[in-house]
């Protein structure tokens, strides 16, 4: 694959047409159209389309030829991701997503604007839960209508089901860790592995491979690569969430620090601090003010946690590249295919490029 940008535009086109058809089904105007329009707006706001691209890369690495059917199958994972994002924003009480208002906040604002009965915030939460559920249904529909042979979809279904179940399990573990006030590195890594790697890297890559009939050796290499990249991806996201400019990331800065979420970054700081420092960290994560976030950032730097996470990201990047080297012995094609460079060489370049992007920040 000559870079991931061409795939992103193809996936955007698939999603645009699919969501446009869903809007037409609602008829003109009315609450239902506004509901579907809100979902379509969130999905079309942006996103790297990483999950769809990894699905296609997994397919190509297993010897599949690129066509519209596999692109549509990959695009179904973006709807699955939209479900997770919508529900995650409710759980985290996030105000923004992808540079715009989080969906539950938008629904709540509509309720308040029109002076409807009941509590606006609760209405927004309920509507967002329904919206996430609808995305889950749409993901199944887009996969079913992708045009892939039924036998291919059947091969991929166990991976698809496991990916969804693992993601939901990870969301619950994330809630539990935060509720317990845990700052344990292993707990944080478990959440990242289940909640992020499962649906962001490992699942999509293995799903594409399974759809194409990849053998067990290649799936194992995909999984090793995906876990390493997925963990690195989450650690990078933690770093950006704590320190980056929200205008660049499209998400609020410092939310995890305000909420005391069990991230590896906070856990690394907690492990390095003395008892007084740990007490101070716990007091700050429960405060939720800008001053508290600023002081927490200082603790992350002074304790060495920020540097420790960078070192862990670099180590995970090396593990991902090693998995790619192992995959080379299991792929059916060593070179580029004749149809525009879609063989293993291009797949490896693209997967290695993702590692480089994540590790260098």
C-alpha cells in the first residue's frame, strides 16, 4: 500500500454513502432524522480510519486482492469504533470529540433549547446510548452487505465477535479501575490491551487476515504486532491527553488527570513517588481544577513518569517491528503484487510506518 491516505478517502466515501442512505430512510425533518444526522456528523468529522486500513492491510498481507468489498468490510469497523467513542464519552463525561461537541452533550443541548420535559443531561445520556447501539447494528449491516463472499465473512466472524466483546470488557475494567482509585501499572496495561488494542490494532488486523483465510502463523504475528502497537498507541494517547494542545488533538486536555483514570502515565508516577507524593497525587486527581491539573503535570515530569512512558513506547515499537519480521515467514507473497503495489512489501512498509508515527509522537 502506497501510504494510508488513499485508503482513508475510500473509507470516507463508503461511510458517506452508507450514512446518506440511512438519512434518506428517516424521511425529511423530524426527531429521527436529527438523531441519525447527529451520528453521521460525528462519524464524518474526521478520524484516521486506522481500523479500516488495518483490516485491509491484514487482508492484503494474507494474499487478498484489494476491491470495494474489503474496503466496505473495513469501513464497518469505523462504525463499531463510533459506538465505542459515543459510549466512552458518556462514561468519561467528555465535552468534546474530534473537535466538536460530544454527542451526549449535543443531545442534551437540544433538549434544553426546546424546553422539553425532564432532565436535559439524562436525556443526552440516554440518546447517546441509543446512538452507540445503533452504530453497532449498522456495523453488522455494512459488513453483511459488503459484498464479500459469505464464506469469507464466516471466517472473520469469530474474530469480529471477540473484538467487540473484548472492547466492552475493557470499558468495564476501565470503569472499575477508576472507581477503585487504582494506580497500578499492570492494571492500566490490562485496560489498554483490552479496551484499545482489541478494537484499534489487533482486532482489525486479525479480522482482515481471517477474512482472507490467513493461517495460524500469520494471525499470531498479526496479534503480536497489534498488541504492541495498540499498547504504544494508548500510551501515546495518554501522553497527548495529559500534555498536548486540545486544538491539535480535538479532545480536552487533562481529562484523565481530572478524573483519576488508571492510565499507565499516572500509575508510573504513583509507583515512583514517596508516600507524601502519592497522597498529593491522590488529592489532585480528585480536585478537577486547572491548577490541580497543572500541578499533576509537574508531578508526572518530576517523578520521571513521562520519560518512563516514552521508554515503554519505544520498547513496544521494537516489539511490533520484530513481529513484522516474524510475519514475513508466514505471508503467501514476499514482493508487491502486480495490481499497483499491494503485496507484502507495501503492507510491511505501511505497518512499520504506523509504528514510527506512534513512537516518535
